[in-house]
C-alpha cells in the first residue's frame, strides 16, 4: 500500500467517476458541440452565480488566460510573493502577457487591502508600469493551505474598484477554503472578476480546471485558449469527471481536513519537528530539525511506502486528498510515532 502525500493531484478517478466518463455525451468542443463540456461550464457558472465559464486543461492555463485577458503588455500584476502564478507557472506572466509583477510579502500567502493600496503605481508616473490586476490565492499553497478572511477579500475588492483594477482569484483549492470557513461559491462569484478553480486536486478529477467570469471576458478567454493551443475536441470524456467532482466531492473535503489535523497532532509531539504552519485545510508544512534533514526524513518515510516532498532543506509538505483513507492516516501516525 502506497500512501501518497506528495500532492492532491495524484488522485485516481473513483469507479462512479469512471462510469460517468464512459457515459459522457461528446462532440467537438471547439465548435461548441460537446454536450458534457457545455453542461460542466454551465453548472460551474451557475454554482458561482457568474455568467459564463471555460473548461481548460490546467489551473496554470486558466490563471494565465485570465492574466492575459485582464492586461496589456507593460502592465503590472500585484500578488503575494508566494503566489502560484509567480512561483510555479514557468514565468508565464512575462512570457504570455508581457507583464511585470509587484510582489507583496504577506502572511502565509495572504495579502491585505492596505498592502495592495500601497503597491499601486502612480498612473501619471511614466517611469512605472500601469497597475492593472490584483491576484489572490485561496487557499494559499505555500502558506500551508491558509484561508483568507472573507472580510479582507471584500476590503481588497473595494481597493480594486476605487483604483479601476481587475480582481482575479487563483482558487485552485478554493473549495477547501469554502468548506473550512463555511462560505459559499456565490460569495466569491459576486466579488471577483475572474475565478480559476481546479477539478484535479481535492475534488479528484483526473484533469481540468474552470475559468469563471462574465460573458465578455470568457469569450475573450476562449480566443486566448485557442492561441495557447488549448482548444479541445471530444473533451466531454474528461469534462464528465469534472462535473461528477463538482456534484459529489465538495462536502467530503471536510474529511481531508480532519485527517490533516490528526497527522498535525502527531507531528507536534516529536522533538525533531520544529515549526508547523497552522493547519487550516488539507496541507501540512512542517520544519524538520535535529537528527534529520527534510530529505532524510522523506527517504525514511519512503521506506515505509509513505511519499512526501521536501520543499526545502528543512521543510516537508504533506497534502491530504480523497485517496488517503482512515487506515492510511493511522499507519502514517504509527510510523511517525516510531521515528
């Protein structure tokens, strides 16, 4: 039995999800004729109370499409220094959109309205790029799955409105935040201009992400997707998995959060574990000190068929997901206790 904590992207489709994929009605999506893709896009848009959505191959693609749709070359994006769009998307902001980035050092990947306001360039200063877009990440991956206080999100929205800035959400794990904070998708749909959600992380689909927005920006996004080579044909086979995920796998995220807490409590008891970032959702980031380096501990865990990632010389990340069972959590706890 392999226990894989490397990411929530490693999930395999369940039998009911596979059955939904096999029964999918398909057509040519570039022609707008794939019934399952159309159903997925409509379902997601309705869930968030937004006008339209676009099915894409990945969260990186939906984020990069949104950035390009909101900006012109030479503009600037404001985001936290730990943001996925900056750290993990291959320099796509510069390559795809020709934009620069104003980085903010926030609190575990979360920035404040005051920080955003202080980061906006003077439009009249020709030496500076034009501040055009603010991007948040909720939950924040490198913040240990940290969640924004929704009141602060609304404060940032007001700053964006006052300064004519677009407002994007990298919601790769947004449903984890929604479950943890007892929020609703509609709250977010009323707040952001565009939202990216991943179907292939905690929700368990094998592939795919959704970009949400109004009809105008999603039509623009569809054209950008084509330019990026992201036009798909009989994509309903995989879209069916995403639709199943949205309809069946959201509420169960609470179980992942519970499992994360159990492992967190065990880590707290070990003298070779240093700082552990507060565990709010399904991600645990912890410091290894003393007799082990992070990589040495990863290797020891691997010998017990437990897979994890050393994200630095001293820190390890565990990500809990729907393929992690109660018995797997208990085995992990037993192994940690014996180290």
